C-alpha cells in the first residue's frame, strides 16, 4: 500500500536542453506524471512554443516560458546551468515545492545554497541519476569493505569517442568508494598511468583505465582481485534516457518527504553502511 499520488505534476527547468527534452518526453509518454511547466533561459530558442511539440510529440498545452512559477503540489526538475540553480532554489522555497536538481558544476557555493534551502523543502541532489550507477557505487563500497584491503582493485571504463574528460566522474566515484572502505583518500590510491613506472603495483593503489571509442553511453567495471579468484561488478548504459527516468523516479519519491537533502541512494532505499 502506498500514499503516492497517481499523477505527479512536473516543472522542467532547462526544458530545451538534452536532459530537459528527454525528461519532457518521458513525462508526456508516462501515465504517472503530468507536465505543468517548462522553463528555459530568457531569449532562448523555443520560448512560447508548446513543450510537447518541441520534443517531437503531440501538443500538451504547456508553453515553454522563462519564469518558474510552480504551484504547491508540483515537483521541479532542474537540469540547466549552475548559474541558474540559486534562482531556482529560491523559487522552490518561495512556492514550497520539492526540487530534483541534477545540474552539475556549481561547486561548494551552490551546494551550500542547496543545504540552506533544504531547511525548508526536500531536495534530491545527485550528479548521476542512473539507478544502475547508484547501485554499482553502493555495491562497490560493500564489496571493497567486506572483502578487505588485501583484495586489489582495478577499474576499467569505456565511453564514446566525443568524451573529453578521463577517467570518467563515475570511475572516480567508484575509486572514492574503494578508498573510503580503506580509510584512504582518492588521491592517495588513484593511478591512471603505469607506463613510466617500471615497478609492480602497490597493495593500496587503484588503477583506472579509460577507453574511448564508438558510441558507448558508458560502461564501468570494478575488478576486485585475489589469489585464485576475482569479483567483477559491471554497469553498462545503453540509453541516455536512464538519467531522465532516474530523475522522475526521484520526483515521485520526494513528493511527500520532509525538508532535507537527499541523493539517489535515498531514493533507491539503500541503507548507509
Ligand atoms: P544542455 O546544455 O543541453 O541544456 C541546458 C539547458 O538549460 C539549455 O536549454 C539552456 O538554454 C538552459 N538554461 C540555461 N540557463 C538557464 C536559465 N537561467 N534558466 C533556465 N534554463 C536555462 O545541457 P544538458 O546536457 O541537458 O545538461 C544540463 C545539466 O544537467 C548539466 O549541468 C549536466 O551536467 C547535468 N546532467 C546531469 C545528469 C545527472 O544524472 N545528474 C545527467 C546529465 C546531465
């Protein structure tokens, strides 16, 4: 038995972006959500146009606007720019509505504002809304802690040819989880290049190797190796819609939560270890 409302009204900020478009498509095609608002930056393309039409679907009667005006009972999803997040936070507090924030790159300043706003409203804040990646990171922590520091950890990741950063943020997050399980920091254990070292691995280090090519949405494998056996934990993303679906799962979850900052582990119900 659940108290979840049948239809969760959604406001999307960054409506014309890759994530905003993907979220609007999922909302319009879902029986569990209804699109109530779509916002993008002043002067941006698509302002005044029907949000459903803009994402290649039928008209939904919601025009893309430039002002976030959510009525109580709705959930705001912000996937825009870090410069926009402070204003969006203030609007959500003013209108007493929950926020699902996936905008990255705001650093400590935006994170502090999120903590302050969370005294008044519930906020789900995550750099990666994929349920599968969230689970992989949680399992990495459990495995590294349970198997112990004698098991050697290595991480391999693969992404499409256009990705500019390496290793991926998710690979670093997995390594961070392994490091914390050993009460170490990421910078103490992380090795990305062994080509010039001419020495065997140290017991503590975690090698991370980034492969680039093709159109891979993202693959990550954590190997935990011992004498005579090894464990491999792998997540493979084949569709970018996983982020939109995860964000909407968070939106449904956060509707009736008390004020506070939450992440995808809370949404999935993963107990802190
Ligand atoms: P994008 O550049 O395609 O879209 C951003 C949109 O925000 C654009 O339409 C832009 O016009 C709009 N925008 C800019 N300023 C605005 C403002 N002041 N008010 C309202 N809208 C504004 O980017 P994207 O790929 O959709 O990503 C958006 C954000 O989400 C980035 O920070 C990205 O890192 C993050 N992201 C997070 C996840 C996750 O799982 N947490 C997944 C993918 C992307």
